[in-house]
C-alpha cells in the first residue's frame, strides 16, 4: 500500500513539472512574439518617418526649383559714352536694377576735337558725311557670361538723330536671341527718333523694346522712376 502511494506521488509530481514546463515555454513564446511584434512596429514607424522625410525633402526641392526659376533674370547695362552723360545714366540704371556694366570703347578714343560737330573737318563730322568711316574698331565686343543675361540695356548719345555709331559694332557682333533689349539715349535736345529701331535691324535678333531718351542732366530719381515703370527695379 505504501508502495502504491509513493508511486502515485511521483506520477503527480512529474505531471506538475511537465505542466509548469509547458507554461514556461508558452510564456517564453508569447514574449518572443511580443518582441517580434514590437520590433516590426518600430521598423514600420522608422520607414514611415523616413518616407515622410524623403517626401518633405522632395517637396522642398520642388519649391526651391520654382523659386530659382522666378524673377526677371540677370541684367546687363551696355553703353557708349562720348562725354560722360550716357555713362552717368548707365550707372544709375545698373544701380537701380542690380545689373552689371559693360562699356563700349573705341580702339581709338574720340577726343574733344574729334567730337566737335560744328567743325566740318572733325572726326565725327567726316564720319557723318561718309558712312564708310563709321565702322569704328572697338577694343572688344565680347561680354563675359553673355549668355547669362536675360535683359540688356543699350545706351548711347544721339549723333545726327541716330545712335552714336561706335554702338553699331557691338550690336552687330553679338547674338541677342532670347534677350529683352531696352535702348536708352542722352541728348541735349534730340529725341530717341528711330535709333532703337535701327539698332534692332542691325541686331536681327532679340526682343527690342521701346527706348527712352534722357536729357544730359537727368536726375537719378527720374532714371529710377523709369526703371520702376519697367518692373526691373532691384528693390
């Protein structure tokens, strides 16, 4: 009898041990599954954050691209000045637009005597009478980064109702395709006349706009008002 009780006790103890082991394994398995679920959730969250960051970065790049494409582009102010009046206006325009400056310079500069139009033997008088003499050699017609400019102002004094001919060589030597070209001139009494139209014909390229004539003693305020009217003010 005692033998059977002892045997029954061993069997019960073994059953309890097996049951406890099974519970432990289930508990461990549950913990592992929980960890796996948590890990998957964490990875998913990271992927979502990464995707959102990439989307945000992409949106920023698009916005930046749009902003970089806005505006009127670079401005260049080209001028020939015989006595300094056109140079003054050109500097006013460059300051108002934030543009760059390029001076047209004859290889043989005009002296005061050369510019004496009342003397029929002066250089300008002879060039006026003989068009073949108007092919004025320039020190250079090449502008650095020419292709980067979208808007080009062309300034000159008026000689006998037209643009001073040193400007012709520069206009003929450059391609204005894709550029907005705005002529301006200075004179004591003469108007712009057909000077801008004649230069446009020489260029045979570019979108030439109606020009503006300024008196020799024009104020910076007047020039700024004109630039503002064109929508090209840097401010």
